[in-house]
C-alpha cells in the first residue's frame, strides 16, 4: 500500500483538486492544483512554490560497505561519493531494463535514496537479493519519510529565513545538507528545474505538517501597515504559494526533465531515455545490466528514443495540446505509427506553444524531423527539437 501524505486533510481543506498517482486502489493522492493554475505557475517563475511530493518514496542504506556495494549494482559511480552530495542513477534488471530511477543522497552516517514511491518496495527487495557478506542494511522508509519540493527564484531567500542553518540557501546543485526547520530535522538537497532553483526537503512524516505550516508562515507573512514594519522586509519578497503538480509539470517539460513512470518506465532501456550522460558512468566497473547498456551505447541507436516535440496546428494562435499516448506518424508512411506522446503541456514561457515529450523510433527522431499526429481532434504537425530542453532556450538542463 502506497503511504498517504500526512498533509492530505490540509489539502482537502484548501479545496485542492486531487488525483491518484498510480493504481486506483493503492496509489498516492497528489494535488493537481489548488484551483488557480495560472497563479501557481506564475509564482513558480517569479517567486516560489511549495509542493507536497507524495509520489516520492525513500530508502535508507546504512553500513560501512554501502558505497562499494551500490557501486557494483547501479549505473552511476558512487564508490567515491562524498558526504553532503548526491548523484542520479538507474537500477536495472539483468536484461538492462530500468527498475528504478534513483537519487542517491550520501550523508555522514547513511544514504537516502529518493525514488518513485510505486517502485520503492520492489527496489529495496531486488537490491537486497544481492547482499551476501557486505555490512549493508537496506530499509524502505517510504511510510516514515516525506518530501516537499520548494521551487522558484526566491526559494533561497525563504530557506535563509526559515532554516536553522545559514548554509542551506548557499547549497550548489548536487549538494545536500542536514538541518532543522522549526525543530524538525530535514535533509535539504539542491537541484534545478532549468534555471529555476529547486530544493527538496526530506523530513519525518510526523513532522511534515509542522514543517509545511512553518514554511507557509514564513513565505506568507501577515499583512502589516508600512509604519509597522521596515521597508521591504525580506519575507515580504518571498511570496510563497502552495502549488499542485500541474504547474510544476509544465515547468518540468519546459526544462527538459523526463520522469520515470511518466516518460519512460520499466519496459525501457537506459539508451531510450536520453539520460545516459546524467545517469550512467561508462568508465566505472561492472554492474547489473552493464553488458546491455554498453552494447546499446556502442551501436549508437536504440529501438526508441525520447525526444522533445513542438506541436503546430492550422491555427498558430491556438496550437492543440497532444494527449498522452497520442500516436505519431512519419509523413512518408502515414499508416504506420513511429512513436507516441508521453507527456505534454502548453508552455507559457514559449507564448502558449504546445510542447511534449515522445518516444520515437529510429528514422524519425533526428532533430528537425517533421511528424504528424491528431491532437484535440485536429491534424497537427510536430517538429523534433535538437534537445529535450525548451526553456531557457539554447542550453541543456
């Protein structure tokens, strides 16, 4: 059973629109929007938002052999991972298929692994099957740890105001820190969504409501008259807003960040994800599924490749949004599908352009290739982009 967020009743009291992530019977309820999608998205881009990442699970790895053990298991090099940093990696089966997409956060006395909650138990079990004499303990703590995502330009300012550690806001991408916020222990990691600062906060599930309330109180200070407060106090510039997944998902696609169980899944090979550079170290030693990964890399192509598409309809002012699963066709053979859309959005940063990710077959995924599809009942064209990242333009996420 997937753990339910401790914030669920609070979200319901705010009239949040909820949906189930995963199976209807065992999936996790997550907030799609609090009813003002455009305002939530604008806050993410101009100020900052707070998101209850109830779709994320957590493993805890302890023992002095944890780094050497994991280094022999996963696609990324972690044998030399310093405390206070993290790396992303795939965990594969023997056939090279992806079991899980991992964020490995090394701390002085343990490692936390952030991953999709739907595969947390299976990942702990399958990793554990390879333990023999190593001094390593793998524990699924998805029902004991919860995560918040804090995104936006003023997110560092919020952490400066809220945390007990002056170093939290100074974290660079790829760094992690143990701290406290309102007496709640929290592990803070720093990454980015395109050029937008992103902090992931992991805390005990019992402390999550207090942490959430405290961050909102710091980011949404009570109104004071000008005579009652110093000019432009820092907290007044933070302007934190709770956000649902919908606004974050738009920014995710704009930033070129594909996601496990959305854009690729356990049926896919690493070579199909367009994430090899970010997840695989080709210079490290052996790991589970390495032979398949190396073979696909040597060939230089795969049966599918994840690409970014910009969709254009007959009405340039109102391009149609392609739904997930929409089939794509090459104009040279309009009867045989060459791929399908995995996620899509209407991009505010691109003046309302229709954008999406798609898994596409060879011969149709080269940059500049024009594909055709049907979106919202209308024929449309889709142009393969040179990189996954739409915004900021001209850079890779």
